[in-house]
C-alpha cells in the first residue's frame, strides 16, 4: 500500500508540474488509466530495486531505460513505459491538447522522476547525458 501511495503522490506531483507548465491533469479515471496505475503499483518494488542496482535509469523523456541485461529488466521497463505512455496520453487527450504537447508532458514527468530519484540512481539529464543522482 505504501508503494501505491507513493505512486499516486508522484503522479499528483507530476500532474501539478504539467499544469504549471501550461498543461492540465487527468480529468477522468478511465479503465485504461486505472489499469496503468495498478500496473505501476504492482511493479513498484521491483522497479525500485532495479534502479538501486543501476540496471534501470530514468530517461530525459519521462520513461525508464534498461541499462543492463539482467533477468527481468527488459520486461519491467517495457511494462512501465507502456503504463506511463497511457497516463501521458490521457493527460493530452482529456485536456484536448495538441499532439505536440505529448513531448512537453513527457519532459515534465521526466523532471519529476529525476527530482524523486534517490542518491545513486541513474538519471539522464535534458542533454541526454547519463549520471548518478
């Protein structure tokens, strides 16, 4: 439950940041968005563990990237990115933003994820350079 609460807080903080950047938030909790949130909740501990190991990093586009070939890393990054994409698209579509705003939403969420990263976790800066926070 603690991980789910943290996921909701991260989503809420990111939505607030998107709103501050001139965009909006999720207006309707659709089944697709709920499923994406549930998926993120279910994999939170495993994703966090891979991040601490340096196997997964946060990209400058608001997604995660597999940084090594450990068992399960590719699968968890693909699932996490699919769920994040659903959430980002919902923000764009529910607020009737132009399709080009998807990249803005992604970048705002990327900043939130970088800010929330723990010391030692891999993050990609806006210029595409990888480093540890």
